[in-house]
C-alpha cells in the first residue's frame, strides 16, 4: 500500500503532494514501482495534529481521488475516520476505507462501508498510552468490538483487514511487542496490515536514532512479514518491493532445501 498524503502537515511528507499534478505524478510513480493499493489521505493522524472539518478533508481529496480512479488501474483506498468522507470517496472510486479508529469513532462508518460495498481496514487505536497494558490483549478486545460492529452492518469478513495500529496510543516497547506477536492475531481470519513507515519509535531501537530513515522501516516491515503481516503501508514503494522479493526468494528456498 503506497501512501499518498494530500495534507500540509503530515509528519513525513506534509505539503509535498497537495497540488493535484504532484499527487497524480507521485501516485503514478508508486503504481509503476509495483504497489497494489494507493491510500489517499486528507487529514494527518500524527500525534498532536489539528483535526480538520469534513468539508476541508473533502476539498483536499475528492477531486484528486476522482482523477486517480480515472487514470490509474491500481485500487484506491481512502484514509479517513469520517463516514461522510468515506461515502463520497467510495462514490469517487475508492474500494477500501482505511479507518484509523476501526469503525468506533464515527457511528455511521460501518454502515457507510457496507452501503458502498467497500472493504475496510480496521485499525486499533487509543487516545492515550498505557505502558501497563498487555497490548495484544487490548488489541484483541478492540478488534472483537469492531468486528461486531462490522457484522451488524453487514460487512462480510472477507472484506476486512486488521491493522494493530503501530505507534497509535502505544509506547515504543509496545510497538515492538506488537510486531513480534502478530501471529497471535491470526485466528481472527483476516489479513494483517502494518504501518511502520518512517515512524519515530524506530529511532529508539538503535544508538543515534533512525526515525525517518528507510533502513529502519524496511527492517521492521521484513520482521512484520515474518511474523504474519501481509499488507504494508509505506512511503517508499520501490525499495520495499525489492526487499520483499529477496525475502520471498529466501522463504521459497527454505521450503525447498534440496534445490538450494
């Protein structure tokens, strides 16, 4: 999943793709590099970011998303927790809603997804960090509630992706633990997505810090792949495609040891 932020204040690339031409060019480049989904967002979800109104969010994403749908073959996702924005984006060509509050922020979101026959990313989130939590138990409780809401609305389980919400309401230790314990979420029967790209917690793992640098993101995503993740939300598509090709080759070799 390639990230397309149409925001002035995202932590990594805020303002770079606000202009429609720049957004279209970047989306085309990510598609050409091999991404399977382009995730379009009009509101930064970084810690401390100022919330925006529905009207402002729509003004940032609607025209660009419609053009992307007309010009690209890569499926589009809308990164929003507002049901009205999700509904308009689906009308404009999005097939996936990436909700960072997992259907639990806007009570109309589940119905908007179901009504649009879209898929949904249910992401775990918390308003505040709590270092005392067993974070996987907390995520499982959250997912159970979100899946209940999805079921009531009529969203088929086959259209649901789960995201444990790395760096959303979690300590650095919990972020690492979530990646290491991803396998404990497999019994929900949904694909697992992770979004670690360029996040600050990566800098706490090595001397000198590496947040914002590609190597930390790739390393974390490869670890997540080994632990059960199958969808990766990233800024740097081409580099991840190459890294995953290497990982897949090694995995296949491992399953066919005599050939190696």
